[in-house]
């Protein structure tokens, strides 16, 4: 039944039928509960062999429901241990269900650690002392083991690390350059966990967490956090730096203004469509947004976009809808080691390395965007992340962006890993009873919460 999709909303109806199989020790009476165009069709069956045969269908249904509704199920299946087995009694008939996740076996070199952040609580009254718990999650999306080197966390203004609160992949306290710079957009405090001597590794598909606490008494505002992870990938002896976006916001009181470590220009990314179709070449539209979070004019001097591994820029696509920068074609640079293209939008005055004319000016609170397209043939089970960066300045030197760094010159503002194109997860399922076997391959889209049946065979 190729193309048949099973939505999370349907799970309730199917689950009731499966629970009836499992929970009621009576000669059940199910004609078919396999997912088909007539999902809710029931008929009474009294023949033991037929009942056993349909018990296999019920076992496959239960596997479907588990994939849909147990968020940890897929993550517990790894390339080293891709299968799990369930032994069930369904309507008095024993059923053995085997579920195997089909992992991509093609190397995606430049896809390594992906960093996400969360915080609790996320909303607090203004001017109330609060202890916040931050959790940093590191997932190895690549095909080889990585070794962690350093972990940095850039706390928002007013936040102070709680000594002894680190747990997870290390319990060491970080070093800190705590300062008294409490203004939004300043550099108040960065935390540094030097873990290179601990030989901490993350295997493919494995995730590890780092949790710590910070206290703050916050005036009205929205307070963003950012993290950086430095690691040694499997394809090189050099370290790689990956940033999270400005994320894990805390809303205090009215939620305005926006604050974050050196947060002056907020760079964000989006992508359409957000789900890849494995084995079919597709084009994806990326949109880079730059927003001035400060109270004075900022100038966007250069934009870099590091495409996901194996993605190729579509010539002539720069400046398409919904752009309002309408920039010319970027310069493209290929990194053969990470297998990634970088697109650079810049107006060099006398060649690269010289002065830059600004790409756009941003009034306080103003957002401007740049769109482009990239194409790829997605691999099953691979999630692709994009990385964007903007170089900005708060001053011009004549008509040019003022050179140098810091408040008197240009400063980088990273968008981090974002604009995820989600690959689907493939599962092979076999349910065997005494008188029947069901073999199915399904494709799971976690973003939309649905399963597509690629194949279904009954014996």
C-alpha cells in the first residue's frame, strides 16, 4: 500500500483495538486492524487460525503506534544495535514483533555535533530572584565518533552561574569571565568547561546532556542564551566549532527588550519544505533573517551561509521571495574535508580582504531577509542543519563598514545550527504468529507526526 499515511491523530482508534486484543482474554473478533483505507472495519472471527493470523497484524499495528507515540523508541535504536524484539500475547495468540531501524550507511562527513538548549522556568515575574536550570543537548548526527574538546555557554545579562550545579557529561565547574557588564548586547559572562583531558566521546546517533543552574533577578525583557561546542570530528584532527542559535529564551515581565550575550543583530534561518523525500532530488528555499535588537542603527556588512553536507546552491536563486535585501549571487567556496559549500554575500571594494560596502542598514527593531535555494537528494534517516553568520557594524567609515572588531568595528553574529531539513526514519517491522506473518517497511515523519507505509506483506 505505497503512499498510505497514518497520522498521530489516528493512533487512538488503533490503540483501542490493539488494547482489546491484549487486555481481553476472549476469542477476539477482529477482522482486520491493519492500516488500510477502511481502518475501522471489524468483523467477528471464530476460527483459531484466522484469529492467530490477525494477531500478527495487531502486532504490526502496535509497533506502528509505538513508533508514533514513544519519543524515545527511535533514539534507543542505534547503528550498533538497530533492532528490538517484543514478545506479546494478543487475543491468546503468541506474537513476536521485531522492529529494526534502517540507518543511512553513506558517510555524511560534515554532519557532526548538533547543539540544542532548553531552560526551566521559561517565564518569571520581573524583579524576582530565580534559579534557572539550563540543559544543553549534544547529538552526534554523523557517521563517526567525535571527541569533545571544550563547551562554552554565553549567559544573558544579569545571570550568574551556581557553583557545583553542573551535571551530566561532566560535574566540573566551568571557568568564568564573569563581569559587571549588564547591558543588553554586552558581554556579561561566559562559561568554559575544558573537557579535552576527559576523553569524552559521542558515538553516532548518541546524545549526551550537560545541565547547570544560574540565578538572576531580571528586569523586564526576553533573555536569550547561546552555546558553543568545540570537538574533534572523525574526519580530521582539527577542532570544529558549532554554535547553537540564540535560544532558550526566558521571558521576564513584559518580555521586552531582547537581551543576550553580545546580542545586537539576531540572525535566524528558516527552510521550506522542512521534510526531505529520500531518494528524490529536491530544492529547498532558505531564508536568512537579520534583526537589529539594539537601540541604534546597525549595518549588515557580510553574510555567510554554510550549507548542509551534500547540498548544492542553485545558481540564480539569490534574492528570491521573500528577500528584501535582493543581493547578487554569492561567492561559493567548497570544503572537500567536510563536504560542504559556503555561500558568501559581500560587497568587497577592492577584492576580498579589503573594505566592505554594507549590504543593508537596519534601524532599531528592523528585520531584513535574504532568500536562496539549494538542492539535494536526501538520504533516509539524516537530518540536515544549516549554519548562517552575519558580520555587522554599528559605524561606517566613509561609505564602508568600519574595520576592526568590537564596538568600534565589525562583529560576528552567528545564527547557529538551524533551519533543519528533517530526513525521515525508516523502520522494518516483522510480526510473526503461529499462523501468520506480517512484514512492513514504514517511514516516520516526526515533524508532522505521521507514518507512511512503504510496503506491507501478509503471509
